[in-house]
C-alpha cells in the first residue's frame, strides 16, 4: 500500500482519518503543521501537538511537527487583520487550506517519499465526466466542509484522500471510542483557530501593526446619524445584537464604510440583496468559463448558509456576477461565495467584492 501523510490537528476527525487509513493497510505518517503560537506559548486549535502525538503513539505511526509560523503570519493573520480594519469580513480558513496546509503537507510528503496526503475534512473527492477533480458535499450535511475547500487546485486534489466524506460525526466518535483513541470525546473547535477566546476585535487590537479606526457613527440608509459605534472591527454585516440602538424596529448592519468610519444599519429587508460581484476566483469542477457564459447553480455566501439557487456569469477574467432567484440575506464583502452543481459538487468560488441591493 502507498505511503500517506495525514494532517493531524489534534482533534477527533483527523485522528479517525489516520486510524482508518492505517487499518486499511496504508503506510501512514502523521504530521502537525504548527501555524500559530499565542503570546502565552499556546498552539492554535488546528495544531494541538500533544494530542496529535498521543494519537500517533496509540495508532503506532511515525509523527512529525512541521513549522509554518512565519508563513501563517504573512499569508493568513496579517491579511485577516488588514481586512477587518478595511471593513471586510474575511474567511482565513479558505486561504489557509490551500496556501498553508496543503502546501506543507505535499512538501513534506515529497521529503518522505509519500504518494498521498489525507485530512479529516467531511467531504469526498470525485472526478467529473469532464475529467476535472472536485469535492462533493459530505453525505451528512450538518458537518459538510466543502465550503472551506473551494480554493484547492487540481494538483492538490489529485494527491489527496478524505476518508470521512460518508460518515457522520457520531459515527466518527464511535470509531474513535472503539479504537480507544485519546481524543474520542474531545470537543470540536467552533472558532477561527488563532482567535482562541472567540473575540476578533481583541485579537486585532493586540496584533495590528497599523492604526485601528476608533469610534464613529451608525447611520441609516439615508445617512442620518443614529448613534455611535465602538470601532468598525467590532461589527460584521448582518449583525443585530450589541448595536446599542433603540430604533423601534429590529436593526441590522447593512454596510461597513471604513473610509468614512460609518456603519449603515437597516431593517431585515434592507440587508437582502439579489446580486453580488466576486473577484479572486477559483474554478474547480469546470474549466474557467468564457466571459458572458451563464451557469445555473446553488451558491453559499457563508459557511453555515444552506445555499440558494442563482445564476453566475463571468464578466471578465477576474470578476463574476451572481444573480439570485430569491434575495440572499447578509452577504458580506470579504467573505467567500461558493458555487455548487446539481450533484452537490463544487464548481468553484470567489471573494465577494460588492453587494448590489
């Protein structure tokens, strides 16, 4: 059987992936990519080395730690901070998967003479009739992670195995319990790995290398001042709670204007949009379409969004328009819009640059 490198986060999903591959007869090597260390010396939730090492010992496989802290800061956390300061809502995980995790796993696989890499993502890799590789939604939709994988390349997919695509979380935990893996009951991580306390604003204030915008004003859609906000890094599009506004109707954040340091609020209907413009595109299940070509698909505008029917149209080499059949709620510039075909396979995706109301 081929040698395979498994990315180990220290959680139950990657542990079970490694265990299943080992049981199937693969020559398995575990690695953890150390990507971030807190000021107190703690690792991020994606690289909890002690737990990963205990799993490797239990399974009986070699294990290595690979350093990528400098690259992670340059390519992930610094752009994350910059995006928030500019009023955007970034999703660092989609870039980390392609530029940090897969790059390092494949680099180390080459060093070890391994043929493949594997992860604990809930998704499956399939080859379409057109010959393209893509990722298909997990059988159990509640844990599907394809949204986070849309930036992977054909070369990366060709060398990747994802053993958990047809399993539920309950089944994964049961496998871990029966195998007596030390992380069988470990809780899932719910936040971005380097924001360990779940407070983005505090993280940005502690780590920013530039001036952070201070207090400004909430305004309505006509520009009338409604009250003061505490700094744009503390708010996201679609947010309702914590605004401190008494307007007589439920108010939601519609737009964050970093240049003017104002936050536009509106009622629920005011944050629904029928069209989006995306840039920084990556096509997976198809070749790059011709400018003007239209494709019917389902589009997710955030990780937990169920997806809505839409039509996408390439405007030019780097921009794409999404037109929804029914307006979508709280689409945020900086987030990813991800496109799916009728078989729940990824077509591709891009970064939302403009919301058209």
